[in-house]
């Protein structure tokens, strides 16, 4: 009898503990239990805006919670980052981190935050190359002919602004080809593209979605893409690296959250974003924008961010750009 009582005394706490496990899990609210805000540093209708809204629709279908896209353009995305860092690190505020913002933090000297320390990776959605386009009347029908012409004739190239990714794409090109072109900054790629067509500048760089229509219409000629391989929407246009070894710049889109966000929340968000990218319907939307799909893990995005930071920091230093 005493043995039975002893076994009961030992077993009862164990049974109660086992029974308590589901209750403890039930007490933990499922994530997400309310809408998520996805902040972007670009204007409505931009590439990041289009991608964010498509992603928001996909996540609503998966989670049943809204993802509200909050557009906060200004200072190349720096304003959006400041806003996100004032939010609680609870998984309900995300940010679209792009190459534009990474470059801005390397260019502007007074940024008050660190992308590496203050933002936790969720997933790299995809990458997109810039396209080097020239006025169709320019006597250069290939990259090699452009390089030869630039060594004999003063050429001007436009960009979306001093320190913008398009500017740095031009800096790297002149540096690796031994050419010397005059940089002409604009307030956006649309103006630079318009002046390329109007012969105010000889060439410019723009992401695939920005230049595709004008290339297809014959209003500009595409000579090369800045990524490591050819782009599916411009299969006949070579990668610049085919002619200029070591050349590469990319635009890219990723999702991050303030550092301090619970790891379990980040893991769930990362898995769902990566899953969305790999689904046919969402993937086709991105491919139509010329984006090469990735859908990375958090660790893979960490590695990618470090590599891109190093690459663009070196180009900024080489450019001597000063926006003070």
C-alpha cells in the first residue's frame, strides 16, 4: 500500500506537468494575431511598392491577417528606416530593405543607425540587374564599341542621383574599363532616361522594369546588364561581366525587422516569405518585373547583406562621392 502511495506521489506531478503542456502552448498567441505593417522607402507605384503589395496579398491568403504597405519615401529610404526603428520589435513592423537604402547608408555621413546591427534579416525576395542603355543613334552597338568610343570621345551618363545605385554602376564601369565619363545626376531614373532618348546624355543605367518598355520600343539600345548573368526579359543582351571581368552591381529586395524581434517570429516570417516567392503565381509576378527569384533563409540573407555592403562601400569610396 505504501508502495502504491509512493508511486502515486511520484506519478501525479508528472501527469499534471504533461497535461499542462498543451495549456501552456494554448496560452501563447499564434503569430500573427493582428495586421503587420510593411514600411517601404519608395513612392507608390515603384518596384518595391509593387512587390510589397503582391507579397501582402499572398501573406493575407496564408495567414488571414492584413499586411499593410506603408510608403514613406525620402532620403533614399533613410526616413523609412528611422520610422521602423521607433517601432516595437514584436514582429508587427517589417521593412523592405533594398539596395537603394544600403547604398544610401554608405553615402550619407550622418545616418544614425546601422543596417547590420539594428535590422534582423527575414528573407531575400530577389535580385534585379540594372541595364546600360544608350541613345540608339550613338555609334556604339556593343559594349566593346562603347568602351572604344569612350576612350576617344567625351561621353556623359545620367543617373537617378548622386550616390544612387545607377551612379555607382557607372562609376564601377569607368573604373574597370579605364574610361572617363562625365556623370550627370537627375532626381530620378525617368528624367535620366528621357534625356538619354533626347541626346542630352549619351547613356544611363536603370533597373529592368524601368527601361524595358523603351528598349522594346527602340527608343534606347540596351548594351549590357549589370548582373552576373543575362536577364530572362532581355536574353539577347549580354552581362557586362562577359566583356568586363569582375563587373557586377545589382538591385535587390529583402524583408527585415527591428533587431530584438523574437527568433520564433522571425523564423515563421522568413519561412512564409520564402514559400511565397517559390509559389508559381507570385513568382510569375516577380519574373514579369525582371526579378531573379531567391526566397532565402535568414542566414543566407545575412551573408548576402554583408557581401553587398562590402561591395558598395568599396564603390562609394572609389567614386569619391560627397553629399555633405
